[in-house]
């Protein structure tokens, strides 16, 4: 038989359990925010500041400029971003040459220009510099062999270590087979990250190029938190604003993976538009936010 004190204790424990269980439940639900980013000409506007105003009004928190001439634009970007709730996300390529070039001069051009961009990216606090090992149109390139893969991993290691010294990373981007047969899937890029043995080598997924994948969810999960550093988004039929290709523009499975991974980086627009930019950009942001909620 329970005494009055025991009953009081039992009642109080029960209410503590109730309040703990609702608080704990809330803690268990991942509340990963969707951090959206725009490239330099995604938002309408005649100047960087006009575009940043538009972005801030929409709650866009990332900015992904191209890497060309980046060292000379560091001050301009720092000034335009000062006092705003927008940070540099990734830097999109912009280097000369390519890493798998057969011609030593073309490879040397890549090494020099890529390192300049990495150093500037670090100054700007960027999450990394996006690169493609070789596009289909780039020739002559090293053959698609085991030796070339080993060489790529060694070269990526050096680049990754250089990036770490500048507090940033290099991000491998897989493309669809029409643009780059060499590296097409997110899991393959992640395996190159692993085999490069440098924490400065990362990868990304681009929803447009991910037509190569059998599953958006599996692709992001294969890269996981360790390697997935950036995401690009576009409509899935014509690479315009998400939503402009109607039913095709479904990102829910990919977003589910990002939420489960508690993905801390950006989902960045890389696309054009067929409509009025002010309207299509705004509608695209609404669509992505609603699909993030569904995921
Ligand atoms: Mg892309």
C-alpha cells in the first residue's frame, strides 16, 4: 500500500516523465534547416547589392560566385556581404586547364589557377572550390585507367592538403554522361574522396546531373556527412528554375537524405529560367521549402 508521500512522489515522477517525454520527442526530431544559396546571377537585379537585397528578402543565406578572377574580387565580395545575413557558400570552378590533362602545360595552368582560387576562397570563408576532373570536350586527357585513378587520388590529396591550409576544401562534382563520362555518380566521387586520404577533399551532388543516379536518397547517403559538402539544384527537365518543369521537379527523396544526415551546408541554385525571374525564383524557393517540410 502506498503512503501519501509515495503517492505524491509517484504523481510527480509521472508528470516529470510526461514532460520529459514531450521534450525528448522534440529533441529527437531532426530540425535541420534548408540553407539555400544562389549563384551570382540567380536573383534579379542590376548590381550585386540589388541581388543581395532580393536574396535577403527571400531568406537566402548563401552566395556561390564563380571562381574566375576571384582573387581580384575578394574585397568587393567582403564589402557587399558585410552586415548581411548571407555567407559565401562554395566557389564554382573558374580555373584554367584541367587536372587530368595529358599536356603538362595545361596541367600546370590548372595547378596555378586552382591554387589561386583556393587561397581566395579561404579568405572569403567558402566551404570549398568546386571542380570537375575532366569534361568530355577537354582533350587530350589521360586515359580512363586504374593508373589514372591512382594519379587523380594523389593529385587530389595534394590539392586537399593545400585547401586545408587555407581553411577550405576542394569539392568534386559528378556530371551526367553527356558532359563528363569520367565522373558521373556521387558515390564514385565519395570513393575518390576516401582514397585521396585528405580531409580537404570533398564531393557534392547536383540534382540536375543526378539523372545518372537510380536514387537521390542513396546517392546522398553514400557520400554521407563525411564527404558531402555541397548540393546544386535546378529543374529536372530543362535545367531551369525548380518548379518550371512541373511534376518532374521532385526533390523530396534527396531532401530526406539531407535531413537524415543533418546536412550542415548549402543547397545552391545553378539554373536559368524561361519565365520572369522575380516570379520564377520566388516560386522555386517556396517549392523547395515545401518539399523540405514534406521530406
Ligand atoms: Mg552543378
